[in-house]
């Protein structure tokens, strides 16, 4: 029972490097989300996708791009990483929007 | 705008009760509650919908005052496993776009 799978689990980047965080869900959910969580803080929505082929900005979209590749997969790309993007990134899915969100284990990203 | 949670932190003994509050300045369609243990992913607890419907955990209850845009999470007869950080997430548009509060840290001691 995989649920929501995120890769990689840990990553260290240098300022200016690019990287794609991968997320896949096997629950046949329509909606998928990307959040970031900074130390001692709540979750902030970066982007979400209500269904395959659609994406929309959340609270903090600057510096990120997303791709909803198919119903299962939703990736998050940092084109030119900055130290301010050091955070834990969580992917989540729900069936449909407004239903309980199921979270992956997170990607811990450090940018030096 | 981020909802405000209170209190910021609570320390309980096993068996004691706790209430965590979540207040928004915006009209809400639903309120979601999640618990996160240190180093882990958030886990769904409860959804409260406009109109009174609730979905969630059997041993945890919650309320949603639509007029005041406030929700409260009630943890009764707390167990050690209840320890963690509790987040409310508010949805103003029924799109699933949640705005989360800053969290309430609950510690249950033996």
C-alpha cells in the first residue's frame, strides 16, 4: 500500500542548480498538491492540480514550476535554486478537491 | 490569510482533555485538521464542512462555527500517542486549496 511516494527523500543543492522533485500516487486521486514546510512553521501551498492537465498557483509559487504528467504523477521543479528554498517539501493527493489529503513522506531539501 | 491557532503549545497528563482552536478572518467552506509527529508527514484527522457534515476520526471530535469562522478540536482522555503538532487548514472556495495555521504542539506525559 504505497499511497503517495516522493523522490528523492533528501537532496543537497548549490545555489543556482536546478532540480525536479517527483511525486506519484496510486490511489486514483484526481487532485494533487505541493507544499513546503519551514522549521517550526505550518504548511504553505506552492501549486496544486485539481485534475490531469490543470495546475494552479498556491500561496508561494514564485521560483517553482509544476507538471501534472498524468493522473498519477505531479512534479515540482526548481529552475535556479536559492537558499530561501531550503525546506521540507510535501506532496499530497485527494479524491477530489476538498476531501482528506494524503501526504507523502516529504523531501528534505538543503540549498547551500 | 493564515488562520490563527490557539494555544501555541499544550502539556497534558495522560487522561486529561484538551481543546485546540482555529480562527479565520475569511468565510470558510470547510476546515481540515491534521496531526504531524516530529519528522513525519501530516496525517488527516477530521474535516468539518459548511452545513454541519463531519468526516474523520472516531476518538476525536470537532466543531465548526460558520458564523464566527472558528473551529475547535476536542481531544478527550488523551493518550501518549496524541502527542504531536496539530494543524488546521481552511478552505474558502471548496477547491482543496488549504491555508494552514501555524500549528499547536501537544505533549502528553505519563
